[in-house]
């Protein structure tokens, strides 16, 4: 078993610091937050952040060349560093989305643990 070394709090703090720097250096890049989730412009901003994260995931998937079941030749080469970098980009957008909507690392962790319990129960009960 790997040693636990997750710095989720540090990751959130770094992203929050980046957002504040963006607000300072690029006015209008991020609205004041937490956002009012009932507001149309706030929802549009959240949707845009989420889609940017999804776009980064698609960029990560472009590094996977050996997934087609009908392909006879196999492409074994993959740049794992670039693949990981794109996933980090996606995570940054998803963290931004959580931050501007008023969630923090503790909220994410609790939601993760709660959902983990649900999906494990589903698996064990033949869901």
C-alpha cells in the first residue's frame, strides 16, 4: 500500500491563489465569488469552466493511440508526462469550478467519501 501523500488542501490553496492573481492581473477573467448559483451569468460561467475542463480531458485522450478495437497494428508509444499535464489542466478547471461556487477541499473530500460508500454498496449488492 502506498504511503498517503495527498495534499488536496495545498492544491486548492494554489488554485485559489491563482484565481485571485488572475482577478488582479486580468480583470474580468473571474467574477467575484462565491457565485450566486441561481444567476444566469453565474451558471454560464460555471458551464464554461466545466467545458474547459472537459476540453482538457479530450486533449489528454489524444495521447492514447491504441484504443481502437478494430485496429490491427498497435501503437505503444505514449507521452505520459504530456498525458498527465493535460489531466492536471482539467483538474485545475474543475477545482476552479468548485472554488467559485463556494466549495473547498473539505467539501470535496466529504462528497468523495460519501459517494465512495454508495458505489461500494451498489457493487456489493449487485447494482
